[in-house]
């Protein structure tokens, strides 16, 4: 049954909005295209989860700064010629009947459903493109079918600190959602949404703590139900509009996710999630033999090191590190780190290509350093974007321990 369910499911991955909280990493790219873990992009997570779950019809809906995301998907995900699997990008488009860009997550799917429904799926799986987690969607689909639900929301038990950034809901004894609110702040609403002791025990969590059920932004819809709901032109967002309206007319269940999950929505969360990967036992493990994370194959050479010391760090392929100290850092593909450099607590995203050695003297003469980190430089607690050029004897150090600051750009 689960095999049939996955084969008859179409996945819809939402490319996200402007990504203002991830700026400047989203200045020239969409959120799902932000590099992750030295060699991946955020979009690789939901696509890989789909592939590992035998869901092979995948649409990615894009709008803002989508060029790099489109290029990554087109280069990285090509299915067998004789299969019916694909990863297709559907970009926002203006038509005679629609003269505006996407107004929200539900509106984005509404604008593209005419392209997606051609496969006559049994279910639609709606996913976010900027989250870090591993899930077998076949289990989610099996739960949805066994509950007889029209809509299933994947949820996670969260603490009070999450209530301002997630949709929250409560469930009855049959795991049917009976009340929901999007990012509530009203104390009375929060009190009604708080997990009660009986539900806490059923979920295996400590009833003493103030806990809630938060939406992960992962939804399963019976195909006719989603198509019917989207025929109404008003709901713009799933969590804020469409789901609360559907709660009055359709059976909506919850699937509790027990594993690691992080919404990479801010610079702080992006930085922390990357540095956690340098731990011996990280909360998210890229090394699973059963559910690998796929990405674009770059065909880079192996990384090489010259009298360097690497401590608790990730180093991707194609790097050259010479007589340097790298501590608790992520060094992305194709990174060049010159001699006598000290990098610590840093996410270095790497480079798309190498500089031509014959051209480097002329570049330096023009005042343009080579890609990478120049000799004698010190970089601490930083995020270095792709193709960055840091000259010799440069110090990038937050001596004043500033946690928040406005840029000048």
C-alpha cells in the first residue's frame, strides 16, 4: 500500500519568499539555493527525502532569485530516460488571468496546479524548500491513509520559544486536529493550544514542561480535496488561511515527527546548523547509508593539505589548504586557503571555479585577490559566501562580540 501511495503521489516543494531573514545570503539566490554542509544546497534535503521515499514526480515552485536554484536542479537531478520520474521547476509567471506574483504558499500552488494535476495523482505532498530534516514520506502517507484523513499535517513537539514562528494546533484522541492558530501570541490562545498532561503522556513527553504541537509546514492532501480548496481564489497561505478554513469541513490529522528538524530561516539558525555538522555525533547526519542526501555531481579532485592542522571540521572536495589551522569550521567545495591562515568557527561556502594560475599575478596587480583566503589571514566566527576573495594578512574577527548589527549595503 505504501509503495502504491508513493508512486501515486506528486510532491510540490515551495521555493519560499524573499528570504529577508537570511539576507545577505539571499541577495542573489533563493532560500532553497543557499549552500549547506560544504557541498549541498537546502533544496537537496526535500528532493532527497522524496527520492528515498520512492516519490519521483517532484515540482519545485520558484519566484525570487531563482537562477542559481534552477541551474542546480537542472544539473543535479536527471532521472532515467525510461522512467516517469522528474524534478521540474515551475517559475512564477504572469498570464492574462493572473497579473500578480505569488501572494503566499497556497496561492503559489493554485497558480501552478493546472500543470501539476496532469498526472492525476492520488495525493499531493506539499513541502518547504528551506528545512533540514530526514523523513520517510512513505510512513507519513501510510499514516494519512490509515487515519482516513483528507489532510495530514506533519507536526513536532516544540517549546514556548517556537510559538511565535510556527503554526500550532491541538488534537483529539484520534489524532484529529481540532484547533489551530498561525504563530499565536495571545496568552489565552496559547493556553488553549498547550499540550495537556494526557496528550503529553501519549506522545511520550514530560507533561511538566510547557509544550506545544507545531506545524512543520509539511502537508499531505487527498488530490481532489486540494484541488477543491484551491478553486477558492481567496486563501493565500496554507497555514494562515487555507488550513483553518479546511478544518471546518474536512478531516485533518497529524503525523508526529520524532527526529531532528530545523527551519533554516535566519542567519543564526543557518550558522548553528552548519557548525553542528562538525560534531562527532551531529544532530543531523549526512552519513546515513540508508537515506543519502543527493546533490549536483561536480567531478572535483580530492582535497589536499600541506602541513595543515584540521580540527573538528568538514572539508568538501576540491579544496587546497596550505600550512593552515582550521578549527570547528565547514570548508566548502573548491576552497583555497593559503599558508599561515587560521580559520575557526566559520562557514566557508567555497567557489564555483578555480582562478587561472597564469592570470593571478595580473589580478593581484589590479588589486584583486585570488579566490579564497590569502596568507597570514585570520577568520573567526564568520560566514564566507561563495567565490569570496580575502586578501593577505586580513583579520575578520568580531572583537566586540556584536550579536546583531545593521549593514551599510
